[in-house]
């Protein structure tokens, strides 16, 4: 009986841990080729604006940036982290600044 209860408790803990995680999409660096300035954002990272270029939101400042000549590279791959971790809080703050879809 004791083994069954401890097994059920372990399953409940695993379900609780899995249910309390945050999926963070890949983090990208976008570099403006003409100025050399770099920005960070998350995937999906932007949209085409007809006649203007590619528009996205900088994750650090929340500002809308539009570039016509850029390079994109992946800084971090997609991951799942505990909802109370520093990374999850950083991602949620970036999403609140705008433009980032959770």
C-alpha cells in the first residue's frame, strides 16, 4: 500500500512540474547590415511591410524596428523552462513589451 501511495505521489509531482513550464521559442539576433547595430527578438520574429522592409519588435526595448538589409542568426534554441525561473520571467517581460507571441 505504501509503495502504491508513493508511486501516485511521484506521478502527481511529475504532472505538476510538466504543467508549470513555459515554452520559450528560439531567441534570434537581427543585425542591421548598414549600421552594424544588433537587436534581439524571438521567433516568429516579424512581418513584411510593403515598401518599407521587414518589421519586428526588439525584445529588450519593445520598440518596432523596420529593416531592409539585415542578417538573422539564432542565439538560443527553443526550450521549456519552469514557470518560476528567471528565463521564463524574462520571456514574459519581453512578451509584455510587445510584438512577441507566447
